[in-house]
C-alpha cells in the first residue's frame, strides 16, 4: 500500500514535488495555452518501490483536471499510467491521444 505523502506543485520550478526522508521526487512539466506536458518523473533510488511516482502522477493529473488543462504525457511513466487508467483519457490533448494510440 502507498504511504501518504505530501505533494506540492512548485509552479515556479514547473514541477510537482514530494519530499520524503529528506529526498525529493519530482514530476516536471511545461504549460502552453492550457496544455500541460509532463516531461519527466524522477524518484531517487532510496525512495523507489514505495508508490511515490504513482502518487505524483495522480496528484498532477488531479491538479490538471482542476485547472482545466489538457495533458500530453511525454514522460513514459505518465503515458503508462494514463494508458492503464481510461478514466484519465478525457484529460488528453489531441497530441496526447496520438501518443497513446487513441486518436
């Protein structure tokens, strides 16, 4: 089971951050005209296997939904998550739909 962690959107650095055990896991993004592109997700080796990447992704997608952003999952972790969770497909921008083979 995933442990509860605190995740924040550090919009000035264009990344969602989770600080756990003095380590920082991040999901980086760019925003252009209400399209958010998730670029890269990094979880330090010491934190892997704890579900932190999944929590970063869920939080980032929920935030995207709240802000009415369309999503381009350039990051392989975001792409895999969204491919396996059809309930997120409505968030996909046309480019994101193509990336996941849904267009």
